[in-house]
């Protein structure tokens, strides 16, 4: 039995790249039944070591659908399974941003549209940086994304003057908090499962 990846986002993705979704293993395990995932009676279940992670995700989908949407968006890269959650995650980030920004009601329509475009850009940066190794986007890249994909124009040379650096940082904090909350149950499952695998080795 292989150990689960210690990066919860990678483990999340691996759970969806395995064969366990097509079988009842995850449902049986969640119901407290004994699940055989090796040997002659294990069936065609590949990647079965990620069954506990998949079960945890299924539970989150039912009990905390917003956090599950965040996890899917961040972990499943550019797939239909992730992209279907884009609007839900963007709306959640915007709601949290508004809650942290009393002056939101005084913003002009154009500034609100730019903030919403920045949310999409920040979400894309965070999703593309699965393991924290990619360089962070610079103002020029952020502004290019907003113009090219959102149709919203921001001036890179006025990034600090217009205060976008503060908004970008605030959005990063919001997404980091959402990611932490979504990944904590997966982190705990991975930690517990790897401990059990180690004892059984």
C-alpha cells in the first residue's frame, strides 16, 4: 500500500484520478463497513489507497458544499469537475471581501467590476500553484488576465497608486483562509491514514 501524498490538494486530486469513484468502496467505508481493497476480491479498484480521502470529500460535499467547491476548484485543475464550481467560489470570495470592506457601498460600478475581475485572477493564480512552487503573478500578469479573460482594464503602472496591491493582498488572505478550512479535514484524513499504513507495513 502506498502512502498518501502529504499535500492535501494533491491527495484530493489523486482521489478523483483513481478508480474508487466507480465502485462502492467509498460509500461502504463511510458507512463503517469493512472494505477489501487488495487481493483477489478487490475488483478493479486502482488508487484504492485514496478511498478515505474520497470518502471525506463526499462527506464535505453533503455537509459543507461551499468548502467542497473550494477544494474542487483548487485541486482538480482545469477540468469540468473544477470549473463548474467557479461561480460558487467567486461569489463566496466576493461576499467575504464585501464583509471586510465597509467602503464597498461607496465604490463606483467600474471599481466593483475591477474587484470582481481581480477575484477571478487571484483564484486562477492560486489554483495554478498546487504546491507553492510557482512564482506569484506580478501586476502586469494580473492586468493582462483581467483584460484578456474578463474584459476589464486595469493599468499595471498604476497598480500601487490605484490601491490594487492592497485589494490583491486582501483577496489572497481570503482565499488562503478558505483553502485552509477546506483542506483541514483532508489533511487530518491523510495524516491518520498514513499513520495506519505505517503501522501495517
